[in-house]
C-alpha cells in the first residue's frame, strides 16, 4: 500500500496509518506512507518511529492545507517518495464553533478551504497516480455533514460539501477505475476530544444515546477506511459510510411513548 494520509499526526489519522502499516506487515508487504501534517511535532515524530518499528517506510509531508498551493505539493512529494499512489486519505479537518449569524467570513473561508477545497485539490493532484494504479480515495467527513449541528459554524456545511464532492469524484473517475468514498465518524474519543470524555457525566450521557452503547475509537474509523482502500471494497464507490454506533439513525427510538422491546 502506497498512500498519502493528511491530518496524520494523531487521532484518526494516526490510527489509519497504523492500520495500513500493520495490514501490510501481516500480508508480508511494506507500506509506503506519506504523512501529512501542518508541521513537525512530538506526536508526528512518535508516530513515524512507531510505524518504522513495524516495518513501514514513512516520510512526513508538511504544509498548511488552507494554502491553495499546498495540496499539489504534498501529493507530488508523496508520489515521489512512494513511487506512485494506491490510496489517498483526506483526513485533515478543522473546527470553528459559532452560530452562523455570528460567524465571520475569515473562519467560514478557512473551514471551507481546509475541509472542502483542499480535499478537491488533493484529489485533483493525485488523480494521475491513482488512475495509473487503479487506486482509491477516502475522505473522512463527519456525521455533522449528514445532520445539522447547531452552533458548529461552517463545519457541518463544509463536511456536507466534502461528502457530495466525493460522490461527484466517484462518478467522474469510475471509468478510470478509481474508487472514491467517504467515512463519517460519529462520537469518537481522540486526543482532540479527550477533554470532553474526561467528564464522566457527559460521557455517560453520550453513551446513553448510542445504540451500541459505547463511544467510538480511532481504530473503528481506521478499520473502515482501510477496508474501503482495499480489494475487499473493489465494487464500492460513491458511498458515505457513517461509523457512529447507530447514533444518527436512532432518532425514532428516542420518541417518548414509543413501544419498547419486550
């Protein structure tokens, strides 16, 4: 597996990198991974060391995805290091919580630049390499891109744009043998959300809303992304898979007075 993963330094991105590397190792192969991040840091360094210990060949590719010139450069560096690309994982994303009526243009533009525009520019730059390998692309969206999330600012609409972008790319690229899908995580405990789950009351309330009765883990998302990149998903394209323990489909189950299972 030769792949570029953005937002790879920790959380879901790091879990995806580790999953691809361990799957390659189990198959007697060597994963060649380009890890996108905004800059060097202890999380990225530790991840690279961990990946190399399990036999992966790894390079960091650094830059701010809000800069329109960065995506193509990251792809070029990844293609050169990997000798091509079998997979592109667009995982980088940012938040700017705010009611829309109070959101400023700068933050609106910044969220769309990173969450939606960069996904398009990465895909556009990676298309020749993916076409050559008959590879696949997966974008990490959010359940917030499927359901309105009050006070999330431009986040929900930018993630919805990402999901539709993947549908569009999938249909345009199918004739070239390139598959494109998205994955929408639900409530996931990562380093970025750790402050929320340090509150046991909030954690219990959230768990109570999830039909599978647990908070998601980065590994849950990584397993789905790895599947969509692999041969087992060879006939799957233009899909958005919600990995949320059933949360977004559970609205009807929470209506007071509905019959319960005996």
